[in-house]
């Protein structure tokens, strides 16, 4: 899906836990997430801390759009 | 470490007033078995009823939903007992002597997670794909107490199955085996002296540990909490590793598979002839990337520490564990250790889609155990042990899988052990 959307000219940030698979399938902007069963959350945190975590992840993804990349890039933050 | 396995050939299983193994026949009194199974707090608390049944090869019988299959075994000499840390006290197993009721199996069934259990057909098309159509099965169907949570139910059925296998296995304790085989691996220096010219080979054994009832236990430890470590191969023959898995039926390693690991068997077959079988490295398949990196880092580090020349890597499950598989491959290959991978494929019904979720050019020696998406039609059976309620929802099934006449149209994925990634089956491809 990432590749097909990019093929029509819309940039994609792929948020995923297993970044090696994302690299293998050819995503260009990759944001590492928490865990496979809960990529954008963490049930061990309090609701407030989890909200902060989610905010940070989505913020990082939005910022990644504005970064020029000339090769596949995993954004560490 | 040296272990003798004494194989007692079982030719028939019968319900009886007594419990015994005589002249190759396993006699079981269901009430005695149940009493032993129930002597456990989890079973007492969470299992409302247990029904025992017998299924034999060639019968028109369907068993579903299947959770685990266990071979009845008994330690007769040497430290520890079967399933250390769970049924027996923690003690290092894998030496001395163990008796095996060869040809018999305990099958546990119940709805557990429902959609992640499998089917065993004792005859017809489905029987071709599961090794457990060829065993004499004592089937234990466990009904939960109302309101029991799935993880409590899973644990109680796991314990119940292991207790059933332990009780039945013990019936072979004083029986003279039909055949005795010896398995021995050596210390690092000793092995190098004995086989100075043979390549040093290890087995990287990946264990399913994704959590949410996708779990494997090592000496009673939930394997998602281990770092990669070493086992003598014979430890696996005494139940050091057991399945707590509710995952796709075709490629989960049941406890029976762990006890009869064909990679271990084949490496022992070649041990001292074409290679020096050094040891097993167990590693897990967790759901955090850091765990995957750590697990594969450590399996590679241990292989290097042991000066291995080559490793066989077997996967369990599919999807994200494909990433663990490839990491285990690449890290070994990059330090000069050759790898052969055993996996299965999810290549679509027509076999034309990408087989694995991850890949790498260094993974250039791969054995496939078959395409789990292949469609099969299973004929109706005269008798069902368990229930058909979950067939449409099982992994590999779809709405309408269970047809009105009792036949089943589904993917191979639904059959227990069909594409086992230790290679405990007959499907492959070139």
C-alpha cells in the first residue's frame, strides 16, 4: 500500500514496529513504533503518558514528511 | 550429555478397567486418568469437565479445535522428570534414560481461542497432511468453567494435557522397550578432539513467543522472557521445551514436535559421520524490534563463541517471525557461519505471491515446508471429537468453510502440523 500510494505521487510515512520488513518492501520514510500488537500505544503506561507517547509518534511522522530523503530512511527519535 | 531413548511400540489403545501397557497395547482407565489430571489447582479451578476419547488411524473421525499434541514419555533413569519446571521439579534433563510410548499421542482439544486451533482428520484428504492421523490418539476435550478467561483456560488445558501425558507415559516405566537408541553430544573441547575434521554444526531453534497465548515454555519459563541460550539437544527429548501456543495450526510446533524434533533427529543421524553436532541455540520471536535484534544478536554471538561452521535455523509461525528468521540468517552469514533456513510459505492460494514477509540475498539456502494458503477440501467424517463451531473462524477457514454436508473447504493452514517448520511432514518443493 505504501508503494502504490507513493507511485501516484503522494508521499507516505510508514509507521511500523518491524522496520526491517518495511525496508525490505521499499518504504522511504519509516517511523519505528512500539510493538506489533500495539504499534501506536503502550498498555503499560498510564492514559496520560500513553497520550504523550502517541502525540510524540504522530508528531514525528508529520515532521518526517518535511524531510527530503534521497534513500530509504528510518527516523530515530 | 548422553540420553538413551527406549521405544515401546504401541499398536493399539483401548479403554479398560486398568491402566497398563501390555504386549504393545495401551490400556487406559479414563477415570484414573481424569483423577490424576484433576490433581492440580488450575485444572480444578478452571476446567468444568474432561471427556476422553480415542481416535485411531483410518477411522472416520475429525478432532477439532486441537490445541496441542503430546507424546507420552517417562524418565526411568537420570536426573529430573518429564516437563521440568512444569510437571516435574526444575532439574537439568536430557541424560540417563527415557521411555517413549511410540505410536501413541495425547491430543488436547477445546475452544480455547477458537480461531487459532486446528483440525486433525484420521482419514481422507486431511489425514495426508497431519502426522497425527498416523498416531493412536487419546483425545482430551476440556470444557471451561463458565466465565473462565481465555489465558486461564489455556494454562489449565496445557497443564491438563501435560498431566495426562505424564500419567500415560509412566505406564511404560517398567516395560522392556522394543528398541533403545543412544544420543550423545560432547563438550566443546572433547567434541573438537573427537571430530577434528568434521564441520561444527549447531541448530538455531526459534520459539514462538509473541504473547497473547502465542507462547512457548522452556523449563517452565515463558520464553519471551529469555535471551538466546544453549541447550543440549537431548534436553528437548525430555520435555525441556513445550508449547503453550494458540496460533495457526499448520506451523505451530506442538509439544510432540519439540519432543521429536526432526532437525535434532537428523543432526544426530549425521553426528560423527559428516558433521559434529555441537548444540542447540534457542532464541525467541518477540513483538518488540529491540527484542528481535537482541535475540538474533545473541544467537549469532553464541554461534561464534562455539566456533560453529554452520547452523540450521527453524522458524515457528509466519509474518513478523520472518523478520527474526532473516535477522538470524544475515547475522550468522555475515560472520562467516553458513545457514540453512526451514520455513513455510504464505504465497496465496495460487502460490504466486511473495512467500515471506522479509527476505535477504544472504538467505540463499532455504527449505520450504509447503504453502499454507493452498486450498483443500476435507470430506465429512462420521464422528467429531470436540466441536465444529469454530471451523469458519479458524485461521485458514472462511465464512462457509463448513459446508452443510459436513465437508470443509479451507486453506491448509487449518490442519494441525501441515506445514511444520521443523520439517515434520512430507511436503516440500524444489
